[in-house]
């Protein structure tokens, strides 16, 4: 696989990841998503304390050519945001699963996380999407 | 993908892993694996090759060719010499723009026009509607391929492939019927990037050989492919207008700040003359300005420009500029307000971001 997909993370159909962390989840863009977007130049973060809703826009990520919403993978309250991205949004391209995380959310309903894709399922999902593109 | 066209270089783009998109009915690469930002740097510092075969070509021949062009163009072709090129908007009688084009003068009875891909059919119809006297029009677009070789290394790459003296060719000059790697071509010192460079036109049959030769000659000179994405950013940095953004059916060349290409006092009447003269006298309510964001945010086409609570215009093109490492935009604004204000705001997703009005071009090569 051309794209890095990490074991233990959960993935959405819009290519966000959620890293479960006792009762919370760290959210970011998958390696596939950052590659498709291209050079990221701007990030708009949610406010700490804001309530986000699964499937609704929680942040905005802009590359040179495109504006993309980052959808919350689960419902919950934002507890932390990665403010370093405001000055260095390109970190998402360089290290999407590490330094490029976007925000942390308190998970209300664990079953929402469980319904997301695991590594093998997400890998298949990417392959299908790539085929459809061609 | 139904009715889309491939240029003769389509397979080259695929082999180079270009990301292909449908651009006005043409399958063209929007970017290559090095990415848009790198493509911009490659063009400014070394050399890039663009497939611009989607551009349209129209030949205008006959005894009345010059008089005919004087009527349809707002610029003055009477001063144009053989082997020279001028840029001109083509206007409707009301001053709205049909297209903006290049005019290559082969001789006084033979001109070669280069038009925007998306406008080729519309232009050709308009050219035909305006015909008079001894003029023969021919839409050569389906027969011609075109590459743009842009960047400081362009000249030395191309010089390896041709006997004509490229050093002696000034900007906006050309030679027709020249051999480039054995392929009969038109070579002009032109481009849409704000960088030194050349555009080479040839018939489709010679296209593969031309590309391969340029590619091989470029290998030692760090030539890389570039796509539509970087082309758009490069032209924005150089503040070159793009039809559909800075010019349109509704936007006149005077509003777009192209006054030096509008020969208002041309001795012969031309399409749009009265309307443009009137606009000049009465003043214009919307004019093109440059903006530089003072807060990080990406100004994009269509975003409103504000002065406090008042909406004073809109962004026509905007992007991150890799060369300047700034966020820049062209915007149509009320010139009265722009004169008074140094700073304005761009409305992006319900938030205002500060921007300053700046001189264009944003980027000019040394």
C-alpha cells in the first residue's frame, strides 16, 4: 500500500482518523487524505470546549488548490486543539498521525468509534476509491 | 469520461504520474508527483515543461487581414512588425470581453492567433460573424500541439535543438517554419508564468518527437514537468489575467486594468470602442487591485472584500504564493474606496481577515 495506514486507529469514509485514548480520541487526517489534498497552507481549528457532531464539519484544512472540511468522527466536546498547526499547517503533510494531529475530543458514545473502519477495512476502502477515480 | 479530448502528450503525463483532470473538455495534468509548490519553484529557478495543446489556434489570411483584425481587436495591430506578437482583448460592442488572445504577425496578410481553450469555438463563431473583405479564417486548433518551456534554463535547453539564435529573439517575438529537433515548428518567446521562456507550436504528427527531444535536452538542466495547478499560481504571482476570472462577458479590459492594451484612439472604429471610451470618461465603479493578506488565510475566488461593514468588491483569483511565501489575490474593488483605504478585509467563512492593497505584479523577475 502506497499510503501509511496505522494499526489501532479508526478511520472514517471522509479519511479522518481517530486514535482512541481512554475516553477520548485524537483526530486528524489520514496519510491518504493529506496526500490527496496536497501542500496544506491553512488550518481553521475548533474552539476548545465546542461540541462537535459525528459527520459534521469540525475544522477546515486548506491546501494550495482546495478547501476541505475535517468532519468529526464522533460526537463530543473538544478538549484540546493543536495550535502549532496555525503557524505550521504543513506538519499535517509531514506527520499526519503524529505532530499533525488536529484536535482531541471527549468521546460520548464509544459505539460510534467501534463503527469506524479498522486498518484492513480502511485499506480496502482506499483501494476502491482509487480505482473509482481512474 | 465521454466527450473529452486527449492531447498528443497525454501518454507522457500518465507515464510521469501526472494527476489528470478534465479541464474544459481536455484531459490534462493538474500536477505531478513533486507537487504544485515545487513546480512553481522549478519554474522560477530552473525549467519546466507544460502541455498547452488545449490552446486554440486560428489563422487569418488575406489582403484585408490587418483591417479585419483592427476591427475585432481593441489593441492596435497596425504597428506590429513581421515576427512580432501583441496581446489584445477581443470585445463585444458593449465592451464586455469575448476573449484575450495573442496575435502573431507572419506578414501583413497572414496572422496566427492563439486563443483560450475554453473559448475556441465561441471565438471562431465571433470571428466569422465579423468577417468582411478578403479574409480567410481557419481554425487550426485540432491540428496543433503546443508546449510551453518556462524558466531560466529554458533557453539553453531549446537552443540545443534548433539552429535559430534564441539569444537574438526578444520577448514577444517569434519565428515560424523553424526546425526544433527536426520538427517544423513556430517558436515564440512568450509564456504565462512571468518567467523567461518559450512556446513551441507544431502539428500533431511531430508532437511526440518534439516532446522527447526537449525532455532529453532538459535532462541535464533539471527540466521537470508542470501542470495546470502551478500554471495558475505562476500567472497569479505575475498578475496575468485569466479569462473567466479577471476578464469576462461582464468585465471590460479597462476594469481589469489592461489600459495599455486598449488603443482607445485607434483611427479606425473597432468593436467596443464607443463603450470603452464612454467608460473611460465616466469612470469605472469596479477595478482590479492586488491584495496581500496580513493574517494567515487563503483568499479564494468569489470571497467578498469588505471595508468595515461595507462590501466593496470580490476576489477574482487568489492563492498561496510559494515564491513570495505570502497569500495573495486579485480583487475587483470600488476604486474610490481603494484609494482611501490601505487596508481592507476579506470575508472567509463568516470571519474577516485583514489584507493590504498592493501593487501588481506581485512578482517580477530580476
